[in-house]
């Protein structure tokens, strides 16, 4: 029986990676650091003081700039992560709020979440516009997702006879954008909370006329 020369024999070696408590701890630390950076970036961007530097965000989070860049190599990647996190909060928020509160209360609380998203988005507007131009941020998809969340809230309210049936998600979205635009103008004495309460009252079914 002939045997192939040793030089022609290929030996496949499998590397077995064992999960150790130390590895788990490192992954947990990395996850906590990422969440911390994301939370701080969201808060700083929503403060209205313009777009902060990456170093300022790392400093505010109490982490090194190297840690920030390991999780988010560019400003665009950080902005995209913040943006996607806020959209997820809005979409998941609609479902969670409806499971916990009556539809009108859920819608009113969701309006506050929408305001948080608007504030954060304004804090990274320059970078976002650049990303939309280059196709790195799917702005149209976000609009569809948000309208679906609003529709779910409206449908639940109609089914419970708490909200009017002749109002669309597009109309509510337009009203919310208008309210948050007007309420945050310099010198304006009308608060967003007051305007949102008026909007919600207008979304209720008409009261029957009494003699």
C-alpha cells in the first residue's frame, strides 16, 4: 500500500474557544460601556448645545476616547446608533404603553417620547443630513415605522371609543412636528405640554350635545 508523502498531507486543526468567567465579564463590561456611551450621547445631543465632540461625549460618560472609538469608530456610526435607538424606543414604546395604559394615556405619553426624539435629532442634524445625502441613513424607512406606531395607538383608541376615527397617523405626526417646532422657538411662552394636551383633547370623539 502506498502512502502519500508527509509533505502532501493536510491536517485541519480546530481551535476550541472556551467561554470563561473572565471572558463573560469582559463582554458584560463592553456592553455596559456601549450602553453608557449611547445614553450619554443621547442626553448631550438633546441638550440643544449643538453637536458635541466625540471627546466631550467620552468625557461626559467617564470613559476614555479609545473606548468610544472601539464601539463607534466614527461620528456617523455614533449618530446612526443613537438615531436607531431612539426610533426603537418609539416603536417599542407604542406597544409597551398600550399594554400598560388606556389608549389615550398611552398616546399622550408617546407624544412625550416623540418630543425626546425630535430634541435628540435636532442635536445631530448636521451629521444626519450628510448621512441621508450619502445614503448611510434610511430616513424614509423611519417615517414609515413611526407612522405605523401612531396608527397602532390611534386604532386602539378608536376600538376603545376613546379617540376619533377620522384622524390619520400622518395628521397626528404633522401636528406633533408643528407643536415641537413652535414650542421651542425663542421667546415663546406656550409650552409643548399645554399644546399636546389640547391636541389630545381634539382627538377625542365629539361629545353629544345636550339640551
